[in-house]
C-alpha cells in the first residue's frame, strides 16, 4: 500500500531560518491537495505548536496545531501519560517549551536551595548561562530526574552555518553530573509513535522526510517507516557513508522531486 502519511522535519527541509526552501511549499501543498495526511516533526522545543503554525503560515504552508509534533509538546504528553501533571520541573529552555509543559499541567519552578524539583528538562536555550547550568547540575545531583527534549549537537543557521543545539547543553550536564538523560525527541521513537497512534496509520504507510540522517532517517528506521533524505539542509550524499546502517529509502536533491515520486512511491523489499 502507498504512503498515506508524510512526516516532515522543518529547518533544512521546508525552510532555513525564515526563508522557504525552493519548491518545498508547493510540494506540501500538492500532497495536501491529494488528500494525504501531512505532519510536521521538528526537534526544536523552543517554539510551541502554535508558534510553528504561525511560522509555517508565513511561508505559505497550511498546518493545524494537531499536525505539529514538537519535542516540547511531546514531553508534555510523556508527563501526562505517566500521570505526572502537577509535579515540579526546572527548565532550561525558551518560551515554547515553558508553554507546552505548562499546558500539560507541570509546575515550572525556579531553582531552590530548599526544595529539589522532580524533574530538570533541557531544551534549546539562547539565554543559557553558567547559572542555569549550575542550578540544573545541583538539582540533578540532588535527585531530580534528567530529561532532554533532544540531543541535537547543532542547529541550522542562515547561510549554511550551524549553531550549538540543545544537545550541546545536555552534554554539559552529562559531563558535570555523570547522569544520562531520558531523551524525548528524534531519533528516539516516542514522537513518531505518538503521531502514528493518533492517526491510526501503520509505519509502512508513513514516510519521514528530513535533512539529518542521525535524527530524521534514524527515527523512521526505528519505527519501521519509509524514509527520505532531502539534501537541502545539514547532511549531504557524502554523509551517507558515515551511517551505513541508516540508508534512506530515497535521497532527494530537493522536495521538487516528490512530484515525480507521488504517483510511483518507492516499494519496500
């Protein structure tokens, strides 16, 4: 059976920072026009689902909040599924993560010498400081459970540059505490599993499209979905040699190539 659900990464796939990538908007619109389900799966937790809907709308992509699965929103759902609403969490992160955890009923707290938070949650934070690192270090050392929205080492910037990602902040805490976190975002399967559960689509009817082999292609492989690497972001064809166990089903120069493939989707052998 053909692909029923397309799950897109965002940065490096549909846009770079605030600039849409050539043919990406049109490719998504054609899929939606054919009645395909389209979801969006960014690892970045600094924006809420509502933020992403607005950003996608600004470049001409139609999306609803329920079609966006951020690692921050997924973390909120992870807490809800474990009946953790009302527990305390010290957050290294930006407004999107704070909004999603608050919406899930978590109590966002400042660091306190007198009370240890139940959790420390770490996402991308452009106001990261030594004070935040020290607070999280002490809290984890005193027993807080350590959660990472994702472990991406880098984040794509304009002009083909990269910036330190939330994984670099997580790594600082791993180094100082010796504690490995529970990770929520790609390549861990939780976010994609959540999408599949909510849509009722089987993995073999889903295609994950992204620009990073170690996150986008990896999560698709772990869940059993089809995968496509688009060469408009982080990884190149040369990077495929670095990940011999993560060969995607498709390698696309750009999303313009989806039009050719829509009527002849790749078979699974």
